[in-house]
C-alpha cells in the first residue's frame, strides 16, 4: 500500500499517516465526561484533524451526534449579525437532519434576540428531535474575532461566547443541557473570547494541550511509509526528521514527503534535505505556507500594534541568546506561543524546533528590529492601510533619498520594496510635473508682464487726445485677458499658498475703473474738419447735433452715422440747439448771425442784428421764441420769423450763455463780467447774481425752476434761488477727518475730526449734528448696535457717550493718557476704550469701569469686539495685537509686524482678525495667532483696515494717500488714488488728493468704500469686482460684446 504524507490540510478520518497523540485520548475522555473542551494552539498543529478523528470515534464508539460549525461562516459573505446566527442554525438543521422549516420558524420568533432564538431552537427543536448526546465543534474561532461587517461593526462575539458559557451553566437547573457539549478550536487564548472587561471571562472548559510527535508516537504511523525506500534506514530517517521538526505535525509530514521524493535511498542526508528544500530561500519554498504565517503573526498582524511587535522580537531575541526564558503568562509570552515560533516546556519558553531556529535566527531578528527603526515606517503603514492608494504617504525628494540610503544592504520585506519602488516612480512623476508646472508658471508670468504693459499703455493713451471708446475696448479686453490669466494661475498654483497670493498682473484692475471714472465719449462722431464747439441732443434723444469751427453743423444718429450737414455760415459755428418739438435746429456763429434749419438741412431763417460773434442760442420752452447771446455784451429775443423782439443790455463784458426758465417767463444770462442776470421777457433785468470772483461760463435752471446753478472760472459752483440768494455753501470740518462710521441702519454718517468735534450727516451731504465737548482731537467714533447712541474717543484722555440729538450722556474717565479708540459690544451693553496709557478698558453704559486689559508695553491704538461679543482684540504701538476674553485674560498675542499696529478688525464671521501697521503692511490672522496673509503694496504706513460685509474683501487705508481693496489671499482688487470731483461744489472733474486718508470702511451693502481725509472731507468710491467693471464698460459701449 502507498503511504500519503499530507501537509497543510485537515486529514480525513481514515488517513493512515495520522499520528495519535496523548491529546486524542484526553479530548475523547473529556467530551465523554461532559466537559467543554478548548483546543487553543498555533496554526498547523493538527487541531482540525484531531477534531475529525474525535468526531468519528464519538459517533462510532459512543453514539454521539457531532456537528462542526465553522463560525467564520465564510466571513467574506456575511452582511449582518443576524445572517451569522441564522447560518449556524441552518448548519445545525442540516447536519442533525432536523424536521423543520427553519426560516418560517425564524420569522415566528423574530422578536427574540439572536442568542435567545438560538437557545429556544435548542430547547424546542434540537432536544425534542434527538435523544443522543450532542457535541458541537466550533472551529476557526480566531478568524471571527476581528471580522468586521460591511457597516464597519464587529460581530457581537462577546455575546456569543457568553451565550455558550450560559448554556454550560444551565446544566445545573436544566439537566437536559447535559446532553449538549462544545469543543472550541482556534489560534486564541481563552481571555480573547470575551474582550469586554466588565463581563465575566470565558472561564469554562478543559484545555487540551497539543504537543509535537515523539518518535514512539510517530513510528507506527509514519515509519512504515519510509521503509519501502529506506528499508532498514527508515528508523534513522524518521529520527533525523524529528530531530529537525521536534514533532511539529506539518513540518514532520512535509519532511517525510520530501525524503521520499528527494533523499538518497542509500545515504539519506536529512540535514542537507532540510537546508536545501526548507531553509534556503525559505520564503519561496514555504508552500503550503507555514513559516510566512509565523512571521506575519509576529511582524505584520494588523491586530497588534507596532510597540507589541518590538517587544515580541525582543523577547524572542532573549530566547535565542539564552536558550530559554521563564514563562510568565504575559500577553507577549502567550502571543509568542500562538505564533508557533516557541513552545512552553517545563514552565519555560524555547524555540519550537531547529528549523525555526535556523530560519528565524539572530540575523533575522536584527533585521526586523532595524526595520522597526525604519525612518518611513509610519508612511509605509499608512500607505498599506489605504490599500496602497494614498500617494501623499509616498516618499519624495530628501525623504526618498534618506529612505533609499537607509535601505542599502538590508533585506527588506516585500511591502518595503514595493513602497520604495512606488515612491521612486511617484517622485519621478512629480518631478516631471513640477518641471512642466515651472514652465507654465514662467509662461503665465510672461503673459502677465505683457498684460501689465498693455494696461499701463492703455491708460497712458486714454490720457492723451485719442479715441476714448477704443481705449475702453482695449481696457475691457485687458480685463478679460486678466480674468482668464487669473483663472489659469489659480488652477496652476492652487496647492502653493504663497504663489496663490500673487497676481500675474494688476494694471488692468486700475485701468478699467480709471477710464470708466473719466470717460466722456460714448460715440465718436468723425466728420468735422475742425474743432467741435458745441453739441446738443434732440428732445426725443434720437439725434445729436454738433457745431464746428469748420463753419458747419451736423446731425447724427446715436449709432454715429452722419445724416445731414448744415452749411451756410461764413465763420465758426459756436452753438447749436433743437426746438422743443425737435423739428427745427438753431445755430449760432462767429459770423455774427444765428440760423434756423429744418432737419432736412434747409436753411429757413437767418437772424441778423448782433455786432459781434454770437456765442449761444436757446429756444423758449414753447418753441415760439429764440434767444441769442453775443460778444457784443447783449442778448436778444427773436420770433421764428427772424424778427428781433427784445435786446437785453446791462452786462459789461461778453455774454457767454443764455437759458430760459422751465416756464418760459424768465431768461438767465451769464457773462465774463463775473455775474449772471435774471430777466423777464420784456428785457427788464430782475436780479444780478454776484459772488463769483471770476467769469461765469455757464448757467442752468433746475427742472422745477426754483433754483439757478452757475459755474465759474473761480473754480466754484453756486446754487441760488430766484431772489438772488446764495443757498448752499458746502462747508465741513475745519481740520482733518480722522474717523468715519455708518449708523447700523445706514441712514446716517458720523465723522470725527481734529477740530475737536464729531458731526452727524445724512447721506445727502447734510450736516445734522455737531458733537462738541472734547478739548482735543476726536480720534474715533462708533454707533451702538441699535443706532441710538454715539461714542467718541479723544486725545483729551476721555471717551464720551452721546444721543443723536447731540446731548452728552456720559464721560468715561479712568485712562491716564489720551483715549485712542472706542467700540461698542455687539449687544450694546458694553463699551471698550483703547488708550495711550498702554491699557484697554471695558465699561458698562453707566460709566462704571469693569475690566482693565493690561499687557501691552506701549500705547493701545485700537480696540474691537468679536461679532459674538465674547472676545476683545487690541492693537498697540508695541508692534503686536492681542486677543482677550471679557474677563481680562490674555488669550493670544499676534506677533509679526515690525512697527506699531494701528488698527484691528474682526471678520464678520469672527474667524479672522485683520491688523494694520506702520510697517506699510496689513496682515490677516486666524484666532490661533497664525499669520495667514500679508498685504504688501502700500508705500507708507497703513493706518486703517476694514472687512467687507460679506467678509470676502479687505480694505486698507495708508498714509501713501491711497485706499486699496484686496481679497483674503492678498490679491489687490482696487486702488483708489484720486476722486471724481463735484462740479456743483466747484471741484475739478478729477481731483488728485493731496490730503492724507485717515480712516476707511465699507458701506452696508459692500458696494462703496468710504474714507475720511485730513482736509475735513468724507469721500465715497464705488467698489466693483473686475467682472463688474468689465460689464459696466460693455454697458457704456452699448454693445453686449463691447465691439
């Protein structure tokens, strides 16, 4: 008969090479005695084969019913706890041949918990349908302990093993349970079965110890198969095999098989056989797997932590050096046993056999210990844990060089080799991408430089005599190019915060608002051969008439097409006007005449009578009269038949302008004699408007006719009533405006000034209240949350609380130096002050001092409450800002500025803090004190900072006389360097601001920037994004695409 030596699988019940050990009899007798049995040992020790043999014997010799439950339940298919329990009941139903519709039974008892269902199944189904004793073998229990369901939950194994223990305990009260017994098998210890330390451990059962074969045990079953080849040497061959395996079942069966296949029959050398087929290149030859299983248990088992692996290797190293060590039943000693690498003999641990000692020798231990010191172990473990998908854990650059250097002359695990190989591949890929990115950055930077030059050139051209519409088109194109460039830039550098802050170009941001602020050309009408002296719209707005020094007038539509040329004058045409009905055109000329035309270009009437150039012409509101003005110091009234009706005499110099009142009953004239005059249509001078210090060039009635406005070469404009009274003189503060604040409802504006006052205005520019009481400069102003109070701070060392009627309610005294700033809490119940005495103070509104915030080493320059009111921020000349709670505890110091911090502001959401400093920068911080962004671009001290209402923009004001707007990444969005003048106040069309800006804030809707200046004025700018500017430019051009 041919013997089969079988290694790596469970031996069938009739295999002749199965070796009986003491454990066979011990297990049988304990089960017969009714004791639960535990066979807990390392892998490949014959546990399952022992269970098969014992099952056969119990059935044949004792008439038992035996069922083997692999409670792993092919765990990869488990979806739920219920499926796990139901699967075990299904196996019991099948193996015990029970007569029941299991799943109908489960539906009936669905309200019971799964352990209670299991118990009821035993009592109502198994016991009634069987009379024999039953043994249930629970195999592979270690594989289920760490199994996780798809939900991520562990199977409730604690409940299950507590349930097994409870069935054993039921034997005392329910004798029928003495028929039911269990045998547990797995690579575990009893303490592993119930992990919850609050529950009773699994303390039932007899431990069945599995030892290696002795020669006496093995010879009857294994030697006979060797005799056919080795004959009389078969005994020595078996002894030599056991010398190397120490009876380890798997290795013993494997070496017997190798001996038959490979050993010399006459001179069998088992040592050489072991070296060649087991030890040399053992990882490749370990099939079926045993040695790798042992290594994984020590090194790579996920259920054990890194430091446990280190301890296991250290203990094993001691065993190798000392031969054996005393067993102390610690977790580490039990784990070494379960690995199979060591065995307990006479209360000591020693290496199981010589093969293990050769494979897992001192060099192996040292290598593994060095791997534990691997500089990239954490990255390796994370990469493996991500199923090798997380590329952020791979090594790059210097880390990769260090890892490769460390790995030299070391025998690495497959995982380590794979990790380093993948890191090299990824590093090369990243290097390639970095080079491509660098090239792209250079290309975008070059585009940015070209765009920068284009923006500057466009603005330069706009300021020269040129086609303004074309420069606007060029500016729009530059803006759109910048939008595209910025999008490409953000996508390219999104992972680089420093580059993300930079903008490849900025000039288009300045150019567009600059051009839109000053552009006056909507359509360019080309056709005249000399200068255009006057222009007028038709009453319906569909036509435009122009007058020119080329002696002609022209009629145009609003698309810029020339319709009619009016020829007939012998000198420059100086003025042009449409009749109220739009059917006639009147022209004035230096040839001393005026003319009347229809819109087909036919001359109807010539008005002759002036002795010098005619300078202006106007129709009466009803269209029945025409008025002319002339350098001959007169104005004249005509009917449309050309008859002179009235001559208006009284001016001492040229009459430059003429206008009818809306009702047609009055005529107004302007003259180089520094006056304007009001006349009735009988030629009587009613009023002379005196007050200008230079010639009056223009005159106009208000739409209601109650006011007259004049414009003069004395750089002023004035508003008058028709009694000749000057109504409005625009006066403000007499010294610098140092701060500005909107009321919560946005209907009022408060200003603080170095003239020792604060003022309240409506948004029509009307001054409502002047708050007087401070003896020195007022430095700050703030509204309460409800808008009913105003607080001011002053160099006179005080803060004051006022109502909006201008009444002083409370003076806050307590600072020993001047008060620099003041702020209300969001709820309006507290007031905070900042002082040059190095402190800030918290007050209630009754004037009681609550807390002093001391900690700055120089004057406190600003103070702000967080939006929630729980924190206070202070700025100081000690170059820092600080964050406090309202109990006065200092939480964070914000360091990074190189000069005084002059302003501080919370973002609307309260997550950021902004500071302004004399080091020419502003900074953005989180509330942990980290500087997130530095805003660079000002050429002088930054003195004010403000967030937009939505928190997405930051405005800064500087002593370089500019206000700038930024996004929170530090990109400059707008730069306000000048101001559009107010002609009614006599200001030029565009003002280059000479006075220093003192304060800045956003309007409530975020659409305007408001700043206070040292000349006592408050100025407003519209704030628009680049996209909004482009849209406005296209709207100006009147074509969607801007063509």
